[in-house]
C-alpha cells in the first residue's frame, strides 16, 4: 500500500486555472497565495496588462492580468475571477506578483514522464510561454511558465512597483 501511495505522489504538483475556457497549470511551488478578485489601484504610465496594485497585509503587490498579457478578449470580472500571488525573483530580488485568472480549479499531480514538450501548440497564447502539455482525466492540460511570460520590461516595472512603500 505504501509503495502505491508513494508512486501516486511522485512527479510535480501544479495549480490548474482557467483562461478563456482553456485549462492551464503552473508549478504549485510558485503559488504563494490564492485570493478572490480584489479591485486594484490603477497606476499611471504602465502597460494595460498591469492592472495596478493591491495591499496584501501591508505589502504592495503588483497585479498582472494574464488575459490582457496574452492578447485574449477582455471581460468583466466574475465571482470566480481570482488572483494567484506568485513568488518570483528578478535580478536576485524576491518579488511577489499577483496574476489574474478567470478561475482557479485544483491542484493536480503530473508525473514528469507525462509532460510532453512540444515546439508548437494550437493554443491562444504564445508557444514560448508553454512549458509542456499533459493528458489528464479532465483532458489536455497546458503547463504554463508564468514567469517566462513576463518579459524583462515587465519585471523592471514590477520590481519598481514592489519597492515603493
């Protein structure tokens, strides 16, 4: 029994979420906190995908809308709209970033050998943001590299925002 349990827990754990009716996953170790939609305070002279900032227990967190970043249709926030606070780093400086998704689904365990790395996928977002795909009971899961999707220009802006108190 213990051997079977260990096998089922092997592999990486991912947090699944929805964007434009597609299911994506990100490394669960990057997710620091999950929260419902909180209205962000807009910031002047930032790209449209940077929705603004929120105050999370005294810490300023920049908010990035993945729909806008990936060029998807903008839509109204719903009760399922969520913010995933990710733990990131830029030039050696730790950085918390909130990313807006349509809905958070669940934590899934995907064995490494089930993750297929493919050079092109027919998804609505750029292929270079995709770490791989995996087949699950729910269908195909697209494994996203959220940090890679944020380019250096984004990180420079986000770092400056995070440094402001």
